[in-house]
C-alpha cells in the first residue's frame, strides 16, 4: 500500500523516520517566482524572504493531472493507494486528488479527509504510514484515522492578520474588523467542516497565547494528560512560552516542535504559534 499526502502536512524528521510518504506538490508564488513548498524552498528560506517581499504570497494546488501522474507511477508497484489530505474546508487539494484518481483506473485509490492541516494532518499521515508498514488492512487503517481525527484538535494564534485576510481564509470571522481593532484571534479548525473558527481573542499576542491555553483547559480540563506538538512560523520564543504555559497546567507528552510548511505560512505570516493536541486517553495506540 502507498500513502499519499500533500505539502500542507507537517511532520518532524523524528516522526518521518522509517516511513515512506508521497507528497503532492503545493505551490507558492512570491514576487514573481514560483516555488514548490518544501522542495524548491524550505521553511527557513521562506520565512527569511517573507518580510523582504514586495507583495503578499499566493498559493496554488496540484491539478488533477498531477495527481493522476502520481497515482499512475505508484500503481506500477502497488495499485492500493491511500490519500490522506489537508482539510477540504480549507483547500481544494482533496477534490483535485479525487478527480485525478478518475483518470487512473488501474489505481485503487481510497481517500481520507483529515479536516485539519499542518501538524494535526501530519498525525493522521504518520498513523496511516505506520499502520501500512505493519501490514494493516485498508479498513483497519481507516478506522484508525477516524479515531485520530475524533481525538485531535488544532488551535493557533498569530500577531498579524493581513496574510489570512489576503488569502480569504477568515472572512467569516470578521478578520478585517479584528485587524483594524488590533485584536489577536485564537483560531481553531471545526471537525464537521474543516474550516477556521474563532475560539477566543485577546488584545496582545502574549495574552492570546495565554488565552489559547485557557481554551484547551475549558475543553479538556486542566490536569488532563495530553499529546501535543507545537507548530510555529519562525517564532522560537513563542514555542518556549507556549510550552511553559501548557506545562504549568497539564502533564504533556510533547512531540518535537515543527516549523510550519511554507505553503501554510504563506497564509499566516511570521510569528504564528499553535498546537496540535489530543487527550492521551482518547488517542489510539499506533503500531
């Protein structure tokens, strides 16, 4: 079985070790140049370029033809393919992959919509790849992915809203008004539709990080053992701060922090700090 995902997912090198994951390209255009996120440009390079750019970046997704090419090549060695993708509520990547599969009848492609992105999407991909390595059936892996999706949440805050507004991702949470008022939102991803929703707000970025921890505590109760991973866009000070805030209120099993993929950072800008998290009691045992 082959595992296919996209460049909207984030996994640390430690999590990737021993796993074979095929990632469809996601493109960034910045100042007239095009890059494949994570291939032509790495996170450190992208976040170094971003503040110097003349304009705001734009992104584009793989065409059905590009997905068809991936599926056609993989089917030569094994027709069984599982696609685990970024939320269809935030990107059309999932739909493009579906259309691409129709062009390759020799491939048996199964799809799973993670309804999330970044580190939380990576958790799904990691689970699928580890289970595939262990010889699990497609039905068993899909059941595992449903458990991961049900247990896992994503939440983040960021100091500058202009990138999210430019990308059209937060129009329904009054992004422009929040920007004018200099409000720092706490944003989560809905499990039902995979779209962004405001889960709180604060007047300053440090207060927003503290409020983010409050939101998680309201959801699961302080003291609940959590599985957690910090995601950030070139904000190491924010990583240290958010970890300290969580460690003060929860017993946390930390995964290595991860810089957010450039194609996602193009929609958030610098300074974002967020977490993928799940209660340890609800997170399934991975093979």
